[in-house]
C-alpha cells in the first residue's frame, strides 16, 4: 500500500489546528488489512480512493474519537470485502461532538453502516449511500441518561440491507433529542426470514422527520415501515410507505405504527402516505396508520391511506383505546380484503378523538364487511364532522356500510355526528341499502333509540345519505 500525508491549516472556533489530510492511494485489487482506522485529532479528513477491508475480527473500518471532525469520503466506497461478522463501517465514539460524515458509499458491512453512540451531539451525516449492510444501515444509540442531541441525518439512501439473521431495522434511533431526518430513500431492504421495522424510533423527543420514502421492503410476519415507541413532539412531513409487504402467513403490514402503551404524545403527521402495501398470505392484515392504546394528542393532517391489500382485515386508519387524536383532511381509499373486513377509518374504544373533513371511499371486501368509517366499542365524546363516505362495497349490499356505529356498552355516548355525507355504499352489483349509509343512526342522524346512545349529540338534517 502506498500513501501520502499532507499537512494543512484548519480554522475552527477561532483556533488554528494542524490538519492532517490523509489521501489513501490503493491498488484496486489490494484490500487494507484488518485494522480499524481511528481519528483522534480534530480536522478535515478526506478519502482519496475506494477502501476495501477484509477483517479477521469484529472492527469498525473507521472510528472517530475526536470532536470537531469532518470526514469527507469524496464519493468513494468503504467496503467490507469478506463476510466476517460484527463489522461496522464508521463508528462515532460516545460523547463526541461536532462531527460530520459525508459524500460516499458504505457497502457490504456485516453489521451496521454508521453507528452514533450515546452522548454524541451536533452530528451531521449527509449524502451517504448504504448498500447491503447486514444488520442496519444506521444506528443512533443514545442512552436514557445520556441521550444523543442535535443530529442532522439527510440526503441518504439505504438499499438491499437488513437481510442477515440479526437484522431488525434499517434506520434505528433511540434516546435522541432534537433530531432532523430528511430526504431519505429506503428501498428493497429485509427478507422473508425475519420481521422488520424499517424506521424505528424509541424514546425520541422533538424530532423533525421529512421527505423519507420507505419503498418495496420485505418482512416475514411483521412489516412496519415506521415504528414509533415513546416518540413525543415530533413532526413527520411528506413521509411515505409504499409497496412494502409482509409475506408470511398471518403477517401484519403497517405503514405508520404508534406502538400500544408506549405514550407517543403530541406528534404531527402532515401529508404522509401509505400506499399499495400488502399482506396477502392467509390471515395477513394490513393497516395504513395504526395508533395503539395510550398514544394520545396526535394529529394526522392531509394524510392518505390508499390501495392497501390483505387477505385478512385491511384498514386505512385504526385508532384503538386512545384519546384526543385527530384525523383531518385525510383520505382512506381502496383498502381491500379478500376474506375479512375492509375499513377506511376505525375508532375503537376511543375518547375525545376527531375525524373531520376526511374521505372514506371505495373500500372493498370480497367475503365480509366494508365500511368507510366505523365507530365501535365504547367510543365517547368523539366528533365526526364534514366527512364524505362513498362506494364502500362488502360481499353483499347488507355487508356494505358508509358510517357504522356499533355500541357494545352503555358508554357509547356523547359523540357528535355533524354534516357527514354517505352515498352509494353497497355490494358490488347490488342496490345500496339506505339504512346502511348510516348504520346505527337514522339518515338525519337522530340516534336510534338505544339506551347506549341517548346522550349523543346530533343535528337534524345535517347528515345526508344518498343511494
């Protein structure tokens, strides 16, 4: 191996540091030995040529242990050239600050492409492509008492990764504050041998996630494009989940999952989409946006769940046992189920939730029930206003509903139904049933005389059913 070392001047925080610029010159066929390259001095480090490493022990190909470092890969490759396990591409050591890694490709590492450890702050990772990283593309591993702060992770691509036996996520972030993740493509990762949470966020506060596109990833039993646990005060803007699939029997495919009993609070989902995701093996289920128990005060604005398909239950939005969540100006269209119910928007045992100015149309079930909007299991103090519900087709006209209210206990009260329109909800080739446009409620939205509903709030003639 031939190499040159040059010394430059680097100005940082009004101090002049001696900068070591390594320009590594390699023969294309000659791998670097198995030793990690460690950066222990502040400065600008540039890669002069592709780096191929054939490790014989678990290592990080490049490890950064100093503050105030810029590592520019200069559009070169960092490649593991064998299959030795537990090898990472670039590791940022704990409690390091002001580090940038940019402009290159990390390929074929057996573990994770880039790892940021606990206590790090002011970290920027941009213009990086991750290819065929065995476990994860990137991990941000903060600790509860020593979180990661102020990360900028942008303009990245993750391809064909998270396929080995240890794979669980493509992008994993835990115990992080004030993070921005933007302009990322995450495509064709995972395989049928294991579950996959493509973007997994655990105990993350005050983050900004925007323009992330999760497409054509595969898992066995459980596929979650975005899996959130204890995520608070975070905005997801123009993020998508498209054409992802769970391919095992009874698999579960979800676009955006707020995991039950994890207290995801005060998050905003703005103009997010979950489209053409599938779980088509026997008993498979598919949900666009799913909010589990005790995840409260979240807003879904201008979001879309469309053309999702499953063998079992298929739902655009499902909110269960939660409070004060809002779905507004959103669309649930063409959820399709082969054997079970297809539902646009479902509120299940919710309190104080709202569905307003939204559309639930064209859901279809070949063998069971189809509904545009469903309110079930003890919902209370919910508001459904100014929604349009049309062309939802179950197996028969009798199994086709616009808005269906199914009280299961006396607590099904104090809900508000106002200015909703239901039209042409009926089985394929069958005349729609007028009473099914608003089932459990009269056409004018006067509540059916049942003890469970006597306290619900309605407005006469403000809800319209058409056939």
